[in-house]
């Protein structure tokens, strides 16, 4: 019984580390806090400053795809460690831009964005494997952590920028992000092959809603999509959890493109029409279309799945005796 409880706490410890990592990475959503200090300090325009954020989101999408592929070969820990290094250094170097837009774009946009993408995919792909019984809940928790990053970062960044200046603020926050992401990375690991929580068996409705086997990235490409809280679990249900890192990573490239093109499109429409009415109508239409797509897709049943053996005693809840 003690082994079972220790194993259960292990997976929740991994989940906690994943949420901490996502909160640190989600600080990217607080970029607007830096907009006015940067324009005041260096005379840049708002659109020039915003481009750094757009580049970071674009790189996030592509780096998530690469991270998902790489993670399958080396495991989640190495990918997450590199993510912390890239994102932390990217933010710190942004403080050294000192009037150079090119350095800002390369540091925060490219290097920081690569770190964001590599780190974002790790908790989602890893936690799905540890929580086959609670896929939707655990991925929703991880995504919520990413969204909470701005809530935590914004007030801290505002106070730091007003007291120590924008350059030192980037340096301090970058160091915190590096420690938080790299520290969380030490807890990231995949469960043993064939792992499932002690005593858990998927119900008939769960089996009917899930893929009959693990599909490769290429096979998945020949078949569908979803929304942030549901996409990781949705991808695992449709294509199996074995390659969800690379499959979901590729899905995020669409987010990257939207992060690059969306703000520019919205700004142009606002400038042309004089208000955000057309923008909101466009966004509502795209969201409605996205909400309808999941009703048209079904789990793939073209592949037979080998029966999953019961986990050996020493892996009860993922913990070794």
C-alpha cells in the first residue's frame, strides 16, 4: 500500500513541476507590460516592440514540433533543460538590446521563442502518459498554468521596471525563468512502458472514444484539429499517446502562424474601419468554425491494438519497489 501511495504522489509531483514550468513559460503573455517602457527608453514604435512578441509566438509553434520529435528520442528532461536555458537567456539578453531592435528580435523573439516551444510541449506530452485516466483534466491544468503566467508576471514586472529599469528587469526575470524551467525539468520523465494507474481500466465509453493504436506523425497528417485545453488529450485519443509530442507539436505551428499574422491583420482592420467591430466579427466567425470541426471527426479504428498487459507489481502507480 505504501508503494502504491508513493507511486501516486510521484505522478502528482511531476504534474506540479509541469504546472510550474508552464507558469514560467506563460509569462510571454505579459509582453504588453514591457511595451511602454521599451518605447519610452529607446524611442521604438509600438508595432516595432510588438514584433518581438510575434516572432516569439511564431518560433514557439515550430519549436514545439521539433521538441516533440526530439523528445521521443531523448526523453522529456533534456528537452526541458534546453528550453529553460534558451528562454532564460533569451529574456536576459533582451535586456541588453539597448536600442538595437535586431538584438531584441534575436534574443527574445528567436532564442526565447525556441525555449518557449521546446518547454511548452514537454509537460503536455509527458503528463498525458502519466494520467491516461484523467487526460482532459491534466492537460487542462497544464494549459491553465501557461495562461496564469501573465497573471503572475505582470504585476511583478511592472514594479521591477519602475524601480530598477527595463534592462535589469529582463535580467532578473530571465534568471528566474531559467531556474524555474530547468528546475522543473529535473522532474520530467516518461512512465514505464505499459504503465497505467493501479486498478484503472478504461471504460467502454473511453475505449470507444480512443484510437485503436498509436499512429505515427505521417499517419496522423493524413487524417484532423481542437482547442488549447482539449487539443493534447484530443490528439492522444485520436492517434494514441505514443507520438502525441510530435503530433501536437505540429498542431501548434498553426498557433505560431496565427501569432505572427493575427495582430497585424487585426491592427490593419482597426486602422481601416476605425473600431474593432469587424475584428470581433472575424474572430467570432473563425471560432465558430473551429467549434464545429470536432463534431466531424472520429477516432481512427483502422489499426488493431495489442492488449495492454497489467503492470508488474513494482510499477504500481509508477513507483518502483
